[in-house]
C-alpha cells in the first residue's frame, strides 16, 4: 500500500533517483490508465445513465466534492509535502499509521450504502481521508476505502469510489509535477518499461484489493504495512 512511499523506499534501496521528475509523471499516467481500464464499464454505465436519472451529474458532483480537500492541501502545502519525500523514516512511521487505519476496518459495518446512494457529506469525509494520504507512506486507497467502510458503504462500492476518486487526484498531481519537466532526464527504454510495469501492477493491485475486500481479508494489508514500516524505522533510525 502507498505507491509514493514504496517509490521513496525503492529509490533508497537501489540508490537510484532520477534527476528530474519525468519517471514520476509517467508512473502517475500509468496508474491513471489502470483505473480507467479496470472501471471502464462502470464509468460507461454511469455516463449512459444521463441527466434524467441523476446518474453522471450527481456522481461527478460527488467526485468533485471529495476531491476538494486534497486539492486544497496540494495547492497550499506543496513545498512542505515535497520535503516529506526525502525521509525514509517518515515513510516508515506513515506505514505504521496506515496499518492502524487498515486494521480498524475490522470494526466497520456496512449499511448498504452504494456509490449511487452516497451523500455529499460522506463524499467530503472520504476526500478528507484522501488528503491525509498525500504524505508518502500513507495509502490513498487504504484511507479512502476504510473511510467509506466506516460510513457504511458496501465493500466493493467503497473500492470503486476510492479508485475512481483517484483519477482527478492523480491527474492533478501529474499536472503539478509535469510543469517542472525541462528535459528528458531518463532514457525512453527504461521509461517505457517503468510505465508498462506500473500499468500492469496497477490493474493487478485493484483486482487484489477487491478480492481481499470481498473475502473480508482487507485488514491483512495492515500486517504488511506494519512489517515494512517497522523494518524501515529500525534500518534508518536505530
């Protein structure tokens, strides 16, 4: 969980950090494409529902409302957030925080809420959880899915809203970083490989998350985050 946190740790582990941010932008685009591919039918069905049923306009409104908190944090705290990506120790503690949140989903109870019946207030709260996940090591999908579960959303619907909500978040992050691209700072071959790997991994990750939610094994991710977080803290702090 937490692609940004894992990216920071991978760069530390392999001792490789590209000078520019072209690779980061490419990975953002690949992740965005993975979500669109996986949920293409749902997005098409919502769009086909039309204005008369309140389908697409209302769903778009929910996504916009839920996107506001992260947009505000990203715009006003951009400089501070970038500094967080320099500390593996902070990523370790963030992973422990993620583990605690994921573990709490054991106590959440569904009240049959779906994406169609989700309220705007609930959407804003899910968006607030997404804003917390701007910090590397805090899982965006984990925060938003657990927030939706605590609000009574059906597990599979919580995942759908969470991943579709990532589209404007990833798009916004990609635009904010893309403006800093001045040169091609990484060979196109490795860049294409990274893009392809991120795309395949993104689709597979969504599939695994949904399967784990359906089997009521979502909190198992907490064990993984706890172990990785503890190892990172022990490595860089002790």
